């Protein structure tokens, strides 16, 4: 290793985990997020109770939906602002593979900073039903917050609930 190279230790710790029970849940929320990490990483496995092929999932920071998203997905590209960051498969046997959950990953660098918060989002919904809906997408987001992120809420867009066994884990990442 040359003198110009540095090694940075990284700690990656689960801050909180949520598992949706038998009654379902209108949202998944992480509160009182500590400001002791450099970055946050939210990983979720989601399914909703709507009967459409898939459902958008909103992501709010500190109770605010103030953000814009740019998407690249399997049907082409879309550069319009949007009010959702993710997609979850719906509970419809005719359109979606039964008991399959969509995967969501949101990386939030510098979540305690005093300027707008950027995020990268990776979404995948597998589907093996003929004529069904699948989704693969990469999103770049910008939340217009000038305070630290202390609360993150995921919710199916337009109502409905997350289905039992939907899960989400929030990780804190600290570079030292």
C-alpha cells in the first residue's frame, strides 16, 4: 500500500427492524433515528393488499413528502417528478406471483446535514405470472429538508395496507 492510500473502517449496524403482523399495517415507520451515523440504508421486502398489479409506495422523511425523484425502469425512462420512490407487488393472484414480495433499498448519505438530502433507490418486483407485471427500477431522489432525518415512513400510495410478512430494516453506517 502506497503512502497516498488510506483505509477507512466502516460500521454497519441495524438501528431498527419492523415486521408486519397478521392484521397488516397502513405504514412502516422508523422514529427517533439517532444522529450518530454518517449514512442510512433502508432495506425492505414489501407486498400490499390492493388488487391491482402493483402499488406505489411513498417515502416520507420527518413527515414531509417534499422531494423529487428521477426514475429509470424496465419500461423505459421517466424524468418527471413523482410522489413515490418505490413499487410493491399487490395481493392479486391473477397478476402477481403468489407470496412474492418486492425488494426496496434506499441509501441516504449525510442524513444529518443541513442541506437537501440525496438518495439512491433500487427497486425490484419479481413476477412469474404470464401477462403479469414486473418492475425493476433505479431512482435518484432529492428530499428538500435542511434538518437531520429523524423519522422515515413508508406507506402504500392511496391507501391499502402492507401485507403480513412485509419487513423493513434501517441500518446506520459510520465511517471512522
